[in-house]
């Protein structure tokens, strides 16, 4: 688990988790399915965007199944208490559709919890589609074939992009350097894909990762936390 200190530019040291620290402003928990790629990506994106007043914790110490991500998030919400009592302002559950049998159960569990604090952030088929969107817009579906899954196909497409031939489901510094300058394009493309997924009733591929970055920006720019949460 990693805590990103917003009071000064993030450094390797400042990204260490410090239990018990409280920020009087907005508190955000990002629970990731992946152990490395998603965590490193969000750390880099938060640093790039220069957030100063949002207290962000990135958790990646749960099982990779979507239902485990959601249960971890719920447990943390219950332990930390209500937002008005110092609990999390927003909790993002970042997981892939991939071939997870618990995907729909995870979404249903969030609905059943009936809390606007917890926000599902799925990627279909996987997080790598979000990375592709940093470079260009595509809604061509990823389908399994030749013994490779839909997620494998998304990774194959990412590897065709210059600088990503060595990508192996673990993001490296040179990948991040290439991605961070393209955040606005990624957000624009992902929102366009999400709208098209609704219009066509075909969600392969789409991703909601843009919601995390937009929410953090909104929480950073306004002291009215309730107004910011209306955008989650």
C-alpha cells in the first residue's frame, strides 16, 4: 500500500505509506487489481498533475479478483468511517474484465453497498486498453483467438506502439515517461469510447480510468467536497 503525500512534490520517500496520518481535506483510496502496473501508473499520474491538497492512498495488497478488490474497498470504508468523520471522500476500485468470473458480482456488490463513496473503475478487457488510448482512439473489439485471451490481444496492440515492445504486464520508467505527456489525449479518447460503448451497447473495449484522474483534479480545485463528489 502506498500513500502519496500531496503537501510537496512526490518523491520515492514521500510515496511510502504512513499509517495514522490524516489530511483535513479530501481523502481518496485507489484499490488496484494489479500489483505493479496500475500502482506505478497512478503514482506517476498524481505526481505529474501536481496535486497538493488531496490525500491519496494507493492499495494493491489484495487478491486480483474483482470481488476481492471490492471487498477490500468496503472493508477499508467501514474501518475508516464516514467521510464526514474523517473517512475516505472517494474510493476507486480499479479492476479488469478480462476472464474474471467475479466481475459482475463485484459490480453488484458495489451497488448493494449503496454508497456513493465507492466508484467502480473497470477496464474492458484490461488496463492496457487505457494505455493504448494515450496514443490513439480505437474501439476495435479485442477477441480471444489462437489460444490468446482478449487481454492478451490488448497487450499485443500496446506492444506495437514505439517504446512498448518490451512491455510485459509490468510498466517501466521509460513507459511512464512516454505516457505522462499524453494524459489529456488519453482522457479525451477514453470518454469518447465510454460514450460510444453506451450508444452502441457494446462495451468491448472501454475503460473508466479517466474517472479517477478527473475526480482527483476536481477535488484538488475545490474545497467543496460534496460538489466535487457529484462528478464521481
